[in-house]
């Protein structure tokens, strides 16, 4: 293949599509570039057809640290498992690509996106979707493309939409909308926002659809220049006898689905499927048509569920299309933890737990992303028992990472900043039961946990999952979908927000023809559902607790001069360690002189605070101290005022009357009340006067000549006597 390059500019940024030079043994390979960020996307389509009842698509996003000029951390010094961001990007590529293949296509497809260069300004994720689409089309795969993905930002000051904003532009944006699809339909949406209205979100989606069309036009021109030969392929068609026999059991399937309890419904449906398989097919037919029988049974279940909704207006659990399942909400469910919340909707139950820590406990990120770390961490766990299944427990799967990221994004806009609330915050959502929309349950439960912990969020956040059943022009939008409606429906549209506006959303679409009008209806219906759920949450806890739990650390922030940091830390950290050991507090010192002091007991934090302030304090004229005598000389005594500051109490001021020797009045270790009378502006040396002077002893030792003269500030030099004239 000869090298083909398509360079173009769209919405103020330069792009490049290139093929024919790299990875030529792949079915299709495209180097896609935005600015100086380049990603090599390869697609390989297997020649063999697999006997699966699903489309076998695999997507990997490979973050290479050399792309940003860094060596990986860790002992091995090579890239290991994907980061959470890498996993989320792989999901971002998969979701819009998967619907583009025809039903019945069973060849394995593997897409690999490898970051070669990342310029620190232009993210590699959205262009990887366009690269995957182009790689499939270059290889002649049976893909209904072109497909493109764009990110939409909105300038806070001007209100203008930005296509594929740089990291700097995104910082000045109140919206991050990532949307993918073709010229004709939207297949994937993700968004984070600062409480924007449904109308503004729809306007951004409409603008994004126009941008997607523009990128599809450029991609089509590139494919036309390549002029690939289409791959030969077959679409698996089951024997007509399979669906015909299974279709005869429609009424039985509809009856089995009409049970609101998920366990009973699943048992009835599985028993029916097993009975049909064993009684309607011979052993030889079952062996020959295994995947066809499974697919036909799924199709029967899907048709029965959808017909109930479209023709009868009934859902499997008897709800109306706009109705939310029964709620059970408890704030402060667990003792001792810093905050907790139990949220149950129908047979979906999530327990969220909030933990507060020092800012230095933030999560450090070793990725190609410019972000070095994050202070708020939301993690989502979906164990097998929550669906009554047996399975392996291990590292979080892609779905768990994705759901945790969605809940995290939903709550970020309402969290207090570090100055107002100097804590690292970790929320873990444990899904204990699941029958659909567990990510929205975790969002609601996490709001409860944050409020129970006393985190001063600006507004509570609720979330709801919307579904869609679409057959031709017949459309029904479902509020609070359960698992079956997600699995057999056409859309999973999760919307989170406050009473003021949207903070996050995520949508996967399986139906072609999803229009902006349908999305507008879904957003409006979701707003009603969110409000209903939020009202119930506020009955459990109306606002964040005024005080932190007794078990939570109290973090106080103080600021010291930068040139005093060394005094607080000490040589090799000796001073700060001793303060922590003596007080039991945890201390974090930042480069700008900010100090965070954490302690569970208030007395511990106060003691650490006072010790640090004493270390950095500069005594001033007129201040009074109870100081320890730490040195004795012929000309006076040195008295410790603060851990790092001593002052000179001249011999003439240690007692009332003449004193032959300081040791006649003072000893090392004595405590004396002194007042600062002078501070030398050049040297900083301090002169003191004793406030509790005793009378000079009558019998004094003769240890040296009496010095009655007062010294210069902070020195033992004698001040000349004044001459008195009669």
C-alpha cells in the first residue's frame, strides 16, 4: 500500500490521518495526530468465524511513558497494567465502535491504540476513536462508518463552545462533554459539568453532532484516497427452524417475565429456556445449533419485554414508565467510620463509606496525563454476591473502574476547595445488591456519606438511569431502569446533578436513529426523577453535619514564613519528628510555608500548633515570657524565649541592687519572668528585663568585677555611664 496522508484543520486545530507506512501487516493501521499528539491505531480482523452468541470485539489502549518523555516508575521500569485513565479510554473507543458492526458478524476484531507522542496539550483519547474508525475502514472491515468522537468545552467567560479543547482550555471551561457517533446518530456520551442546565447541555450536544459530521467528512475523504478493497465476510444466519420453534413459547416467556422480584424472575426465565432447549431440540440439534438457540432465546426474551412496554405500557415490575422504584435511605449507617450512607432503590443497594485524611494522602498518578494526582478518590466495587452469583474476587474490572469514575465526576463540582477543607477524601461504594443502575445508587450513597462525614459540599447530588425502547417511530423512555431493561433495551442514559443543574452524565446507545429530540425528552424526564430521589435523600439528611465525627482527623492550617521552614523541620527532620512524637499529631509542611496539622484529639493538634508557632515566632518589644535560663556568663544570663530564640538578661537586671555574680541569683534551668525591652534591627539580638526581681543578696561571692553598665542590645558590651551634674 502506498502512503496516504490527509491533513486538515477544524475548529482552530490541525489534524492528520496517515496510513501505508506503519504496521502494514495489520488489517488496517492509521496514525492519527492532533497538534503534536500522535496515536497509532491498528485493527485486526480474524479470518475465522467464531461460534459465539455475541460480537467478539476487544479494544486496548496502550499508554507509553516515552510519549511524554518519562521513564515508568516501579522496579521493572516498564509499563504494567493500564491506568484507570487508560482503561476508561479503551471503553471510550469500544462503545461507539461496537454498534457499527452488523448483527450476526462473528469474526474476532482487535483494536489497539498506542500513544507514540503526547504533547501535554492535546489529549489522545478522542482522536483514538476516529483512528479506530479509520483503521477499520482502511482495512475494508464491515464497519458502518465513518465514526468520530469530539470533546466539547465551554469558555466560562464568553460562553463559546470549544471543540477538542487543550488541557489549558479545559481548565477555563465549565463543561466537559465527550460525544461519539456518525453523521446520523449518537452512540456514546460522557459529560462532567458545573451544574449546567438541561437546555445548555442539549445545545452542546447539538453543536457536538455538527462537529462529528465535519470530522466524518474529513475521514471519508481520507478513506476515498486510500480506496480499500472490502473484506470478504459472512453474516451468520441461523437455521429458520430455530427461531420458529422458540417463537411458539412467546406467551410463556411473557408470563415468566411478569415477576417484580429479580431472583424469582431469573429462575422462571432460566427454567423456561432450559425446558425449551431440552424439549424442543434433539441432542444433535443442540450440539449443532448451540449459539443459535441461545441467541433465539435471548431474542424471545427481548421481544416479550419490549412488547409489554410498547403495546401494554407495562414494565416487568408493574411500574409506570416515569416511576422510580421504592427507596430506602439511611445516613450514618455505620459507627466509627468518618461518614457513611446506605442507598437502596428497588433491589439495587449501595453502601458508601467516606474516609478523610491528610492532603499528602492524595492519589499520585503515574500516567501520560498532565495531572499529577487527585485529592478526591471514588472507588466502586461490584462483588459477585450482589447478583447472587459465584465468581472470583480480584482487581477491579473495566466496568467497575468506569462506574467509579462516573460517580467521582458527578461529585467533584460540589466539593469544597483545599483552602476551605484541607483534606484528602476517599469514598468507597460497596454494591451489596444489584438489579440495574448501581452506579447511580453509588452516587446517591456517596452524597449521603460525604454529608454524614461533615464535608461541606455546596449541594447534594442525586442520579438516575434512563432507558429507551424504540421500534420504528414508537418510543418509550423509562425512568430508573432495572437490569433487564438495560440489557434488552436500546439506551442506558445516566444523569447526575443537583437541584440547580447537571454535574455528570453517561450514555450508551444501541439503537440507530437516536435524535436530539429523544435526548431532550430523556433529560427532562431524568430531571423529574432526580428531583424525586433528591427529596427522599434530604429527608434522611438535610445538610452536611456541622462537625466531623470524633474518629475523624481534625486538620488545621497555618502559614509560616518560607525562611522558617528549616527551623520547623530541623536537621534530617529531627524537629518535626519530635513534635509529632510528643503531641501525637501528623504534620505536613508545604514549600510555600503552609502547614497542615492533623489529629483526632483537639488537644494534640493544639499542642502541635503552639509548638510550631513558638518555633517561628519573633519576640517583640513589650512581650512577656516565662523563660528558662540556658546559659550564664559574667555579664548576664541567656533566657530561652522560644525553641529557637534566646535573649540576654544583663547582670544589672537580674535583681534589685548590686549583684557580684549572676550565679548568686540564678542557676541553669531556673524559670524567670522577663520582658523584651529591645530587639536589635540588624542582628535580631534581644535584651530582656526581669519582672520578678528579688533583692540582691547581702553576702555575695566575689567571682568577678561588678558590671553595672547596661549593654547594647543583645551584647555584653558596656554602655557608657551618664555623667550626673549637680
